[in-house]
C-alpha cells in the first residue's frame, strides 16, 4: 500500500511540475508592455543538442509515448514573418531560448506563431503568461491579430 501511495504521489507531482498557472491580463496591455512582438515560422528545433533539451524530450515521451517529441521544443530558430515591436523585420532569423518550464510555447517545425518576447542576458525568451501561441485559422487568432495590428499602428502614430 505504501508503494502505491508513493507512486501516486510521484505521478501527481511530476504532472504538476509541467503545469503553468497564469493570470492573463488584457491583450492590449500585453501589446503595450512587450519589448518584442512578432509573428514567425519555426524553421529549426535546436533542443536535441543540449542536456536540458534531451531531458525535456525524455520527460515528455515518458508522459505520452505516442507523441513525437522530437518535433517539439523550446530552443528554436524562427523566421520572422511580421515584426510589430522590437528591431526585427520580415525575413530576419532569430533564436528563442527557454527555461524549460510548462509555461513555454511548444514549438513545431513549419508552424507559425505570434510571439511576445523579452530578453534576459542577450537571450530571447517567450514571455510567460502572455498571448504567445500557434497561429491557426480560428476566429480567436484572427481577432487577436486584429488587436495586435491595431495597437501596433496606434503606437507608431504617437
């Protein structure tokens, strides 16, 4: 019985470690406060070469053996499609790092994302508890992009 209780505790604690608990502020506030804001396409995942990346992929694979974790990751090369804030323009290539937490975006090669970024020690990171996400054809994303474009244009006019 002790072994079963210990196993349940271990499983619950490892799952909880991947959770991200956020208080989301209005999108307009994130647009105003983000140092870097852009849309981009993932062209390369670089995690497989780092100790942290390999450990992350092993952990994800142990939780879902059928998932192809090699196409997901946190350290990624992104081709900028549209830059809204910061000094990045269409066609630029950037590298985004991670702290390997459950709050980071799970990138997939070939997918497009809207990214709210900040910089720490010359490294770009996705801002936790922001609206960074994969772009799709949903009405939600279309509405989000309309707000981002409108807020970005309003800032430029000032």
